[in-house]
C-alpha cells in the first residue's frame, strides 16, 4: 500500500486528540510506599561482600560535632548540597568467604526505634538466613553496631560466635566505667551488656586482643579512639583488600574535609583524629576498598586525595556482580 501523507496526518490528529482527552485521574498513580532496597553485593577476589542497610536516621550533625566550628560544618554540607538535618546511614557488611559467613556489625536492633533495625529483613532479602551466620565481628559496642545481635530480646544469630576486642568488651561492660560516664552515655553501657549477655551465657562470646587473623582472609586492625577497643577489619582475597572501618567517619562531608572534626561520642577525640588522619592517608595511597558504617548506603567506595582534603568516591554501581557479560 502506498503511503498517503494526508491520511497519516489525519490519523495522527485523531491519536493526539485521544491522548489530550485522557482524564488526568487515570494517569496519576498513587505514591508507592516502602523502603528502598537495602542490600548491595560486590565481589572481592573469591569473596562475596554484601552491604546491608539497617536503616537511616535523622542526624542533626551540628549538635554532635566537636573540634570543628558551625561554620565549617555548614560549609562542608553546602559543598555537597546537603541541608540540616541530614540522614545518617547505618550499614553492616556480610562477607561470604566460601567456607564461612561472617557479619561485621549488626545495626541497632530495637535500640534506635522504627527508623532502623532492618538488618535482618535485608539479610533475608539478600538471600541469606540469620542461622547461616558463623561469626559476628563487632567494630565496637555502641548501640547502632551491637543492638542487632538481639531480636525480640533473644539471640538473633543462633549459630554465631561473637568476636569483639577485649578492650571494648571490658570497657562497656564495666559497672564502674558506666557510673563514671557522662549521663548521655550511660545507656550505651547498659545496652552493650544486655546484648552480649545471652551469647556469653551460651558460651559464644569470644573476645580477642590486638591485631590478629580471625579467619582466613579476615584480620582485626585496632583503631582506638572512637571507643577504647574500636576495631577495623581487613578483608582480603586474591590480593584485593577491603577495610571495614566501623566509625572512623560519621559525617563524610565534614570529616573528609577535615579529619580533626570529631564526635562528642568519641571516647578520645584526639586518638580518633589520629586514627582517621592516618587511615585516610593510607587508603588514598594504597587504593584499597572501604566499607563504612556511616557513609551513605551502601557505604562501599574509596578515599581519594583532593588537594588539601579528601573525598569519598562511591562504588561504581554494578547491578549483577559476577554474572559476566
Ligand atoms: Zn560508634
């Protein structure tokens, strides 16, 4: 059939009229509800690493930062087009070495309210079950890292051993330290003790000291300051390295610009500053992966030098790691 411009134009006009006549109510979908996806996988050599979101919370960073100024905080947030209060991510990381399933940090559990405590749901969504976890490594014993070892007041990981630096376990479980601590920190001691007690009673709390190989491919790296026993974990497979650095950073735009900026929750702000500055320099020079508890989810990326400061370079998103071409 021959193409006839006049009839084509007429047909197009009819279609256009029909589209214009569509009532608006038929086009408007109700707003969808529910959380954003809360897991992200990557490969590290032979290991599979899954970042798990525990949620995000309203974070009034201007009220918790010390060793900086309100002007510096405001300028750093403005550079990243952020306004107060920002959202603070709580991330944990699941490492499947092929022979062990290892969870690094556990989120807040019930301790931060409905914003958070989503780790178990996201672990299941990622294709795992809590009973498959062999070891739980804790970077430190603050609520948003240890709270998730319990679910409904009971052991959340029924087959797991809990590993934590002995220095942190001794500190946060000390009644004397608790009573000497500032009021705003006392519930941290109570929560840490309540979280660990059921595992200890079951003979499954195993503290360690210093820098040790905990499992093939996973080492502890003492980074005291944020807490007395604050520990990073270095994961390595086939020469690829990922440092799960816990709470080295709470507010990336501010602290990457100035590693001296600290948190009022730091046990020793001076030690935390030293640890942060040294780690930034090393991470930027050696280009290893970082997994961060409080950088926007998934908290996987690199640290790069940017003139006289540093910047966070998020992981290049990969929809299906390991699926090939
Ligand atoms: Zn912390």
